C-alpha cells in the first residue's frame, strides 16, 4: 500500500509515519513545516530503517498535491491548525486553513482518482452538555471555531462518500499524549497550554508550579477528568481504520480509552516518573472547562478490534523520557 500523510512531520503524523513504515508500507509525507519538523521525519525514518517521500508543500497548492498523490492508495489527513484558544481569537485563519485546505485536498484527490481517506477529527465537535461517556451519536455543538472546522470537515467527507463514492473514516481523537518509547520522536511544542506540558515544565523548573484549575468538581478528588490516549496507540488506530474503508461510505469513530484520569492522577504519575514531587498550586475553576470528558470507545473496538495498550504510567514515562532527552524539542 502507498499512503500519503498530510502533516506527517507533526506530533501525531510522525508517529503514524513510523507505524506505517514499520508495517512495510510506502509512505508519502506532505508538510509545510508551519508546525511540523523535518527532523521528526528523519528520526522516524531512522527508527524504521526505511525512507519515505517527503514533499514540503501547502496542501492548498493543488498542483503540488496532485504530484504527491501519484500512485497513492489512501490519504491520512492530519494537517490542520488545532489550538482552541487561537481559533477563538482568529477564526478566519482556521476557516481558511482547516476547511480551505481540506477542500483543495479533496479536489486534488478527485483529480488523481484517490477516493480513500482517514480524517483527523476531534472530541471538540461534541456539545459541552452531551451525556458522558461520549458516544458517536451524541449531540454535536462545537464550543470553538476549531471544533466547528473539524465538524464541517466531517460533513464534507460525508458528502463525498454519498455523492462521489468515496470511502472515508473520521477519527474523533480524545487527548493524545506521550511519545515514542525510544525518546526520539515526540511533541515539539513547549507551550504550556495543556496539562501534560505544564506538569513537565514544572518538573524541569521552566514553570515555578503547575496550577490546578478547580478542586471542587463533583469527581472523586475534586479535579477534572479527561480521557488520555498514548500517541502510539493513536497511530495504530489509524492503520486499523483502513479496515473500515474497504467499501464506499463515511464512518465516524471515537478514539479514546474510555478510562478517564483526573488532574491529580496525572500530576502524581508525572512525579513517579521523575522521582520527585511536582510543585502545585490550587486555583479557581477555568471558564469553559468540562468537569468530565471521556469517550465511549465501543464502536471503534467492535469495528476494528482496537484496544489501547498503554496506561497512564506508560504515557507519562514516555513523555518524560522525550522531554528530558530533547529539551529544545527538535531544535
């Protein structure tokens, strides 16, 4: 099989690249390096002992995409802007990149006769008031422009499946974390927007402490609960999703574990991995935070046999190994 990964030099994309190369597939990577890094591709190739075809290009450049798509059997579309906060501040930028880029990709794929795609979606498409655990038929009402662009992307692929005979799968990610066990590829960013990097930065002294936003939620320890999934499990889920696109149609699946962890549990696990306590301060609730966000993963498990192999300690240990070994990310 010859697969093309858009965003293949990014965090999730580089792990998917390694997974596909190790499985013996031929891989084309397209990335404009606005968020991805060529070094991530080089390291993934070195770990696999095999090479890919790398194209530095914007997916909105249809001429270059048509060239990259020659001989391709399936596309994994991961390239997108993904910051919820930035999308609120700059929604037009997200419309142009996430939706305009997908539209251009669809046009280039249609021109080259490539009609199989696995699409990177998100749990951010769900309504904040949807019943927990979140099943695929739960109400969708994205609270951010980012989530809205991902939901509209799903609709575009549903339309291509219904009217043009495409085979498409949309994977609604929950919270990807961790890094490859080698410590050679991981998440480049050092922006303390999410819990994992904030805790790791507190451990390395890059932050004085990690703030727990809200300790009075109706949960066992009073802190928010989230469904985290190891990035290597997520990469494997993409490959298993190929089984769902053997015939025309559009399928939507959650990719999570169904096992939530609290903020305090994550902090404790990071402390165990580092061998020292994490400095913590307690703060008030943060506007917009859901008390609990967890997947119902049964549909994807029943369709593909997928089950996550990594628990919280694995996620944290791999993230800490990457963080210590690559203090500047990819440099």
